[in-house]
């Protein structure tokens, strides 16, 4: 089991395994939502995710759609502002930021996406695969049938 929480500890959640590897997203929206050079993000199946407490303290911001669905959604604790898990529209997954997870999570980074939007002041120094925009459709999380 993997657990996680916000900075103030009022929102807590748990995941019973099934995490994807971590991807580094350099998209402008991800950088702004995280205040960093990239978002270290991963996903977990909704069926293995559960809130322990504090779900009522979540606020979800949905940014206007830029090019194609799904919309960009950012959930956060309204007390401390920490980014929190949010369901990925049209999938059976929940998106997470690696920094809110506790302890060893058993997965490692495996790629960079939206490198074409990277911060000018950040240099990628690893050899992980890089994608100028999103990964090809066949490498994305599976869509729900009918979704």
C-alpha cells in the first residue's frame, strides 16, 4: 500500500498498488500548477484508490480546453494548496503528483512529455525518452470503453 497527504496533513489517501511509472510533464500548465520546472506525475487505478480523510477540503480547478479533451484539472487542498489526486476524465485512473506520496513507492521516472514547452532555465540531464508534445495515443493510459 502507498499513502499520501497534503502539506497540512488534513487530506490523506491510500492506494493499494497498481501505480504507473512517473512521467515528467514540462507543459506550461503543469509547470504553473506545481511552481516547478515540471510535474512529476503518475496514475493509479480508481478501483485501488481511496480517500482516508479530508476529501471535503479539496477544490478542483478546471482550465479551459486548449486543443483536445480531456480538460486540464488540478485538485488541491484548499487549506495548504498542495496538489491532490484527481480523476482522469474518460479513464479508470486517478492522476497524482509524486511529491505528495509517502516513502518508497516502487516506481521510477520513465519519460518526459511536452518538452517543447520546457522552462528556458531548466536543462534535462537524464537519458529518458523525450516527447516534444504528448506521447502517441498508443502510449497513453487506456480510455474507458465508451469514454
